C-alpha cells in the first residue's frame, strides 16, 4: 500500500517514538458486537506482552501487513525508545474502544514513570492487529492566559493551491481593521491546523495570542494531513507540493479578504516551516516579512542523526537498540547522499519520503536563500530545543545573515522546540505535558510586525 509522503519522518523531527505507527488496511468488514469484549482483552494482552519484552508473541497477533511494517526487531526498538523517553512502564489504567469506519480501535491508557500514554491497537474482522500506535493521553486544551476574550472572532476558511482545498481557521481581531495578518506554516509530517502535539496546540496559541494584539492569523490543515491517500500517488513530491504552494495560496487568499491589509501579510513557519520560510518569501516577493521559529539550517539528514544520537545518549551509555538506531540512520544518510538527479522519478520511499524530496532539500540552503530575498526576517529560537539547536542551527542563521539588513534575532533560555517553557534537559516526553507558547514570543512577534513598514521595508537592526 502507498504510505503518506511525510517530509522528514515525524518520528525524527517531532515526537520520535511517540509517532503514530498505525497501518490501516483497506477493505475490512466491521467486527460483530460480541467480539468487542474479547478484543479489549486482546489489546490488554498486547500491552502486557510489550511490557514483558515478549515481542515475538505480539508480532504473532499481527496481520500480514503489520508483520511486514513492524517486525519483531523494529517493534523492540520502538518500545525500548519509548521507555527511554516516557520512563519505565508501570501499569495499565483503563481500556476503551470505538468503531471508526470499518475498524475497531481499542485504547489502553498506560502509566509510565514520566507520563501517561495511550496504546492504540486496531483490530480487523478476524481479530488480528491491523495497527498499533503510542500517543500522549489526550488532555482538554484550554486557552492561554494571554488570549483576551472578546478581542477576536474565529471563522472557517478554505485555502490551498489549485486542486488541494484545505480547511482552515481565520482568527480576526474585533473591529473594522484593516489588520496585518500572519499565515502559519507547519513543521514536518502530517499536521492539523493547530499543530497539535499531545495536549499542546502551538499554532492555536499563536493565533489567539496575536489576534488579541490586533494581528489576524490564518492556520489550516497541512496537505499531508488532509490528503494522505491522494498524495500516495504523487510521483514528484517535494516541500513545494508539501507546504510552499499552499502557503503562497493562503497569502493570496488573505489579500482579498475584508479587514486585512493586503500590504502587511506575513508568513510564520515553525520547524520545517521555519527552514523553508526563505523559499516561501522567494516564491512571493510581495509577502511583507518572514518569521522563522526553530528553523533548521543544517541538512535535514544531519539534524536527524544528531537527534537520534541525542536521544540514544540522553539517559546514559548507548544501549544496543540505541546504537542500532544510530547505525540505521547513518545507512539512511548514505542512501540519501548516493542519490543522483536520475533518481528523482523513482517512486521508492526512502525514510518515509521519495527520492525527489531528498534531492530537492539537498539543493536548498536556507541561509543562502535568505541572503537573496528582500523581506525583513524575524528569527526565534528556544535555547532548550534539542531538535533545532542554538549551536548548530540558530548560530548559522546569525552568522550567515550578519551582513544582511532587516533581520532580527531572539532566543529564549527556558523554551523547547514548541516554544513552551520547561526546565532541565528537553526530551520528547516533555511534549506530552500541557503548556502554551510563551507570552514573550507572542509579544516579540507582535512588536516586530508593528515595526515593519507597509511594503516590507524595515530599518537595519
């Protein structure tokens, strides 16, 4: 079956072992009602076997597709990595189920040493495991304290490049305007409009916070989220098709939207979105300014290896499973570096993305591109971020753009990759703890936008 083109695999740049690993199988028939109780027990058995290290027994419960997608050695690696991030498994808390189309999805909530996780086990008509995932336990999201009630309204809006309509939300300050506006561009992998990660919704925080300060914000479902099946058949898939075309289309949509100042529309990219922000600016020179939150400047594969190594060594000496992850990542990098332009048409997936995707990124230097565009830029970095780092990524922005006017830099000592405050060494389990984008980030963005002259001009910083 076709897999979703995922840019950089979400498990590497975002939530690593907590990434969804569901493999959905088409053509399944719904289970009979009397199967549910037995399958709930089987879901608990899956968890108990994982906790006991009985991975071969767990794989025996898989259907054929899952056995190929998640064999014993990979399942062992996933579970071991998960334990390194969430802590030791302690107990099952509760078990529930729901029918979603033709599938029965069971959810076993488990308590680990550092956090609670939901283990989702998907069953087919024969009671075989057709999907498995590990996710932070859903926590009801609450607005950040800086979101001012009555200061804004939200409405549905459809954006996207031709043939790819994407549902979105426009957060508009109360009043007549015209207002400056910001288009939000996602990080890697399939993302919803809020860039939801566990209980956190950083894009929703940004939208409500900026709208409370008189700035309209447009956020929308990422194309890889809204069109997973359709994208599986796209032969040539790069960040242009993944994000750039839709960001440019969203900006164009805002230029004709009432109460929006068409000369004061900005693009804000987070993570991968921050990396490609200069390309978006080059694609539409009339964009008023670009904001990069935790945008990587290294080659993506270098960042992948650094992250895998960081996680493998975060809790002490490297384990055999941790070393295997490092070695597997190095093999992936060798494959990427061996690609030639002749491989661009290959449909073969390499690390979750086609060859064309990697070739396109290999040819892109965000700092060099930023030097060629005229838009002012705001570059923000959390100092506790282990995914996009102060030393390896932010420093290159700062050094490479030192001679370019109109660039502003801010760093935040306590913030992680999501721009949420924390303490100590940042690890993926931290993303399962509810928090909000820091108010200082909202204030700095709003102040910077206010200082950009209509038309994109800005004095040198």
